[in-house]
DNA sequence: GGGTCATTGTGAAATCCGTAACAGATGGCC
DNA sequence: GGCCATCTGTTACGGATTTCACAATGACCC
C-alpha cells in the first residue's frame, strides 16, 4: 500500500519515537514540531513532512500529543509487538549483545544464540544456552524468527548471512566489517564503528590546516 | 579547499577503502568500477562519480590500480596516520570496545579510558588503566586527543559530550541512545543497534500481509 | 603502428529530498 | 462569540544526489 516512502524517512522515525518516549517520561503531553526539532537537530518542516506520509497526527495551533504520536509511530514501525531475534557468534561482541539490556524493553527478544565453537556450546548466556550453529537452520524453521544478528568474524559472515536468508530471515543486523550480499526483499543494517571513525577523520583533517 | 563534497560521498569512501584492502589481500592488482560495484552493491557510475570529486585515479580500458587507489583514499580520509582516541564509560560495552582488536590496525589508538565509578579506577583494561572521569579535562588538555568514544548511560551522555567538546575534541563516536548536541565544527556519528532494528521492522511488516 | 576493446571521467538529465511558505485549523482570551 | 496567536499539513520550489550516456583514453594484439 504505502510503497513510496523514502528510506531516509523510515530511518528517522525511530529517532522521533525515541525522543517522544523521553518526553513522555519527562511528563510532557504536547510537543510542537519546532520543539521536537530543537531536541533532535532537525528542521520542524522535515518532521511535519515526514509525518505527513502517514497521516495527520497533530492539531493546528497546539502541536502533537506526545503519547498519541508515539503510539502511532510505534504502530507504523511495527513496534507494537515483540520481535524474535537470533544471534550468531558469541565472541566478545556477541556476549555483550546477548547480555545487553537495551533490546528487550524495546520489544526485541533474543530467543537463541549460536556459535560454531563446540567448546562454548551449552554454556548459558543472557538467559539462553549457546547452541551449535549447525542447528541454526533447524531452529529457524521450527521457531518463527524475524531478525538475525551477525557477530562472527568477517570471513564467516557471508556464509552465516546466506544461511539466515535461506531459512527465511527477513532482516539482518550485521556487525562484521564487510558488505553482505542478500537477495531483494531482505533488509540489512550494518554497524561498524571503524567505518564511522574513518569518515570522521576526513572532517578533522579538513579543519586542521597545520599538522599533516 | 575541497569544501563542497557531499557527506554521503565521504561516508562511502571508507567502504570503498575496505573493499580495496580486501582485494589487495586477495592478490588483485586492478579493479574496475563495475567489479567494485558488484562487490559493494553500488552502481559503477556512483563509484566513478564519487572518486571524481578528488581526482582521476583510473585508467581507461583497464580500471583502477588496487594498491594505488587504496593509498589515495587513505590519504584523502586521513588514514595515513594514527589517531588518538579516548573512551569514556567502561561498562559492559566500554570493556568490549577497549578490548576490541579492530581499531588499532586501522590506526585508531585508544590512549586512555575513563569512568566515573571510583571502584573501577585503576583497573587495567585493553592495555590502559581506567582513570577517573574527573581527570578527563586535564588529560585531554595535556595530551593531544582527536576522537572521543562515548559509552555511558544515555542520561550521562550529554554531559560527557559537553566535556569532550569543551576540551577541544573534534569528533565523537556516540553509543548512547540519544541525540547529542554539539557546536558546529564537531563531527558526531551515532551507533545504535536498537534504532537500526526499529527501522528494519517497518520493512518486515510491509512484507507480511498476514499477521498484524 | 593501427585497430579493437574495455573502461574511465564527466556533463546533462532525471530523480530524490529538504526547505520555504502559507492557507486553514485550533485553543485561549476577554 | 469574535479575535489573536500559534502551529499543522501541504504544495510548490530549489538544491542535492544519482543515473545516464558517450567522447576520450589507454592497453593489448597482430
Ligand atoms: N568486539 C567488538 O567490539 C566489535 C566491534 C565492532 C565489530 N566487531 C566485529 O564483530 C565480529 C565479532 O567480533 P568479536 O570481537 O566478538 O570476535 P570473536 O572472535 O571474539 O568472536 C567471534 C565468534 O564467532 C564464532 N564463529 C566463527 N565462525 C562462525 C560461524 N561460521 N558460525 C557461528 N559462529 C562462528 C567464533 O566461534 C567466535 O565465538 C567481528 O566481525 C568483528 O570485527 C566487533
Ligand atoms: N552493552 C551494549 O551492547 C550496548 C549496545 C548498544 C548501546 N549501548 C549503550 O552504551 C551505553 C553503555 O552501555 P553499557 O551496557 O556498557 O552500560 P553500563 O551501565 O554497563 O556502563 C556504563 C558505564 O558508564 C559509567 N558512567 C556513568 N556515568 C558516567 C560519567 N558521567 N562519566 C564517566 N563514566 C560514567 C558507569 O560507571 C559505567 O561503568 C549505554 O548508553 C547503552 O545504552 C550498549
């Protein structure tokens, strides 16, 4: 139905939702696009435009009802239900992810974790037991799983992505420093702090006429 | 000098550099924009256009010299030197960052780590000793530091960002789930897996006509 | 050394996205 | 109840980014 919404817009909605949740916590009941924009370093026009793709949520002369808009955004993004997630790769990063308390309150439940290292299979982590990655396919097929998190070394990552895709996973959060290939219809987000730093250095350098 | 290069372009350059490094490791000496594009899911025209902002690096009929282009990109991005980084917040995530082996080989050296918890001050982590965050300003002023990594709870993050900025830091990698405010001239990149997942759910939902 | 083929670099066209601006609606006030 | 100040929703515009398409160039071969 709504098939022409720019991806940049979709990527901003969770940011709006997060700010609205903070405002709600702070006891605010109404917010204007101007005030929300100040909070997020976004122009008010952009916020209004973004929201207008989905409907009319505000009241002229007043602004948006914080709880109301938050509820609508959550609905639009599909955050009004819980999502089942598997984690593949339980090294240092994978452990931090498995034990991170920030996912569950947002509706993302890590229902199983996998690793190829037989030594670690069976060990408990973040409420689950580590399973062997050979059992990944079987698990995915018998349990409904929505999202896969990849936290294996770069060299193993494409193989893991392929397995997740073959088993029907629709969305992948990739922490490995590589660009995964997925068929059309699978959504990927990459998290790579090194790339983030490597783009920042360009700007630092620009501002440093000395040095070099 | 070169002041009108779109930020999206700058953000793609490290991705190109990473792929070129992989190609170099694989023994490839030449690559075409087509081949590189296939690797990265980017159109060849985009690659050529991006590179053309900085000069002419290829040879018609042949493509780009892998080592040569990599060297030029590293130079453009400022990756031909080492960068000094401080980490603030040594909780679970901060520890994983401090001990992550992926930064140093790319030229990012974590020269000091800070936390506000007096219990943990003095403990060794990733080659450094944890310092108290009260000493952050003094350290930054006496040691040249280029980049700050923020890994504290959201409620403390703006305060930490402010301190880093006041001490002259030019670039901040923020892991806290909030939008930091910084003056013009300071570069920020945010890393937030929850936001990443929250935008993916939109697309999963789109594809699931059932459910809901 | 000329012909062929592949591939770059780049203006021009097309598309995408953000901003501006304002008509219209709403609440508050007297 | 009418007036005023405020703020939304939306359209139109302009700028930014991507894609297109092709002339120019270099490598290779015979
Ligand atoms: N540690 C960090 O802070 C950090 C930060 C950013 C990115 N990363 C990236 O995340 C990935 C993991 O990092 P790490 O530090 O946890 O590495 P790690 O070596 O500690 O852990 C990798 C884990 O993956 C498992 N594994 C390997 N191949 C597998 C396969 N085919 N199937 C299932 N499991 C497999 C290994 O047994 C190991 O437990 C790497 O790609 C790394 O570059 C890590
Ligand atoms: N753990 C993860 O995988 C993960 C993933 C994504 C984002 N995050 C975010 O990263 C941040 C840190 O997460 P965590 O799990 O490590 O939390 P944590 O509570 O384990 O660690 C936070 C650390 O920050 C320190 N701290 C608090 N206030 C400080 C201040 N003003 N100055 C210096 N240090 C201070 C605390 O003493 C503690 O050691 C949070 O904002 C979290 O939402 C964590």
